[in-house]
């Protein structure tokens, strides 16, 4: 078995200096989400405020783009299509981002979905930012998912560790043909 094995709860190190699986880092939070230390509350407030400010700035940029369409006099139908496209893409991006905080995507479906969803996420960036804002009000985005995985990995490690008795390398080998008493 290798020294570091990757699990959904993070890499496991069975060395004497480490006590099992390590928590997975979350963007902007590192591993402060585990014990809510290291400025966790301030980071959450900063992420919430930052994502909301970026969403407002993005909406203003889109408003200027829409005004450009009005100046170009492209017609009401094209303007309606643009607004509908951004609204639908934002709603889909919100949903996709939110789902990423709740569960991990299927690895087989992820590669095809990533390619097709990149343009959707780019167009619907406001929805993605709003999902980040809403989630950071409650917890660090993705904290619940990672906490569940981390606790599962810790329980599995403790069960494995508890099942071990003594040092297996120090056991004496029995001669062939001798049975255990």
C-alpha cells in the first residue's frame, strides 16, 4: 500500500505523524471549515459580499450591453431573445453550481457535461455568482459535502485502525503444516 492514498475525504496518511485522512481544501477557505477557525466567519462574509458585488457588477455590464443593442436598433425580438438567453443560462448556471455544492458529479458524465456546460456557465455567470452568495450565507460553499466525506473517511480509518492488533511486521511466521491454536 502506498504512503498516501486519495479518498473522497482527502488523502490518507498512515504515518506516525498523521492521524488518518486529511480534510479536503475549499477555495478561499482552505481547511478552516473543519473547526471553523482561522478567520472562517470573516472569510464567509468576504466571499458572500464579494460574490454579490461581482454579480451586481456583472448585471451592470450586461445592462450596458443591452443598451448597446437598443442603440443599434436591432428590434424588440432580438432584445427579448438576449434577455431570455441570459435569464435561462443564469438559472441553469445557478442550478449547476448549487448541485456542485451538494454532490459530486458522476465522473463519466462530467467530461461530456464540462465541455457542453462551459459556455452555459460563462453566459450565466450571474447565476453562478448568486449561487455562491446564497451558499456562503449558510456555510462555506461545498462544506456540507466535504464534511460528510471527511467524517466518513475518519470513521472508516478508525474502524480499520481499531481492527489492527499489534504490529503485523513483528508477527512470527508459522512453519507450514502447523495450525493455529
